[in-house]
């Protein structure tokens, strides 16, 4: 089990600064967030020479590029939008393969107005099948995140099964199913056969219990039992990353060392 962080911790940092922080604070990997105007230089327009240089940069410092986080989503209102996002997804698969990344993060998205959720799930599954076949040929996995209209892990499991492609997997964002009322055990049992990447961020439950109004916190100081999730992941010998996603929420010098230490303690206790 590895620990990682997404570049949203400091969008203004260069790739070198992110890698330096990973080494300084003991992270195994980083997760570049594309399509968000970050300064790391990992984007679709990165040319072949630059891609090779980035790959060598990761290799030389011993930090992995575990996953590329994209904005791609598939529950879209028009065929044109859907085809466009599928074409971009395939290009992201090519980018990941060139850089040596194992996964790309994708979304189902919110259900468009006028579309039934069951139809949206079918559309997402069909898109993931086609893109997943391309991903598999490039040695990459599309990891559908438990997010947006797909916070219920049973829905994500249904979509991934229906996608029926070896290139389709799950990105378990541990917070979202939990804040919608799923137990950690239920969520884990639904994702365990397909999970390849996890997003972690602790949070404080709002006074009025419900999915809205959660406030991000330092790991172990909130109400989300990540220690339980890590124990469950250890039962399947999970080899992916626990990747911290803090969108401009903390000073990197505070969150990075703190969460690395707590996560290492959780992982050691789970063995």
C-alpha cells in the first residue's frame, strides 16, 4: 500500500517542487491533476520529448506517477459531447502510457436534466467499455471515482461490471460514500474486486447530519474512519495508492507531513 498526494495541494508548484515535497515528506507517489491549470506540465499538449523527460524525472528520484486525475465524465446530454470526452479519454490513456502511469481517474458525472439515472448509467458503462478497451491496449486502467451521482458504491460496481472491460476499474474516494451514509464495510465490499486507486481526505461531520457541509480536516482529526478502510484494504493486499486530495484547503507544509505520518501508522497497524 502506497501513499500519494494530488497536485491540488499546491497547484502553483512545478513538477520538481512536487517531487521534492514527496521525497521530503516520505510519499511514494504523486497524482498530477490535469485540466485544472496546474503548473506541473503534465497535460495532453505535452510533447513526446517532454513526456520522456517527465518519465525520466520520476524514475530518477524514485517517486511514482501512480495516476493522472482528469475531468473526463460520460453522463452527458448530447452524442457530440460524449464523443468528444471519449476521444479525450483515449488521448489521456496515451499520455499515461507514455509517462508510465498505471491509471487515469474519470467520473460518471451528474445526470443531465431530462435523463433518467438508469439511462445515464448505461451511457457511462458503454463509454467506459470503449475507452477501457483502448486503455487496456495501452496497459492503463480507467478508474471510475465514487463521486457526483455515483457516490453509492453499488451504482459504481454496476457500471464497472456492465462496462465489461479489463481496462476499467474503481477509484474509491473514501469520503463520498461514507458521507452519504454507507458503512465502510459496505463500500469496501462493493469496490474490493475492482479498486486500483483511493482518494483520501478526512472531514468533520456537519451539525445537521447529511452529505452536505462536511469540512476537510487533518487525517485522524475528522469523523471518517480511514483506519478502518485501510484495515479492509489490507485484507486484499491492496497495492495501489492512498492519494491525498486537498483542494487548496491546507498549507502543504502542514498537511503533507501530518497525513503521511498518520497514514503510515494506519498502514502499520493494518498488517
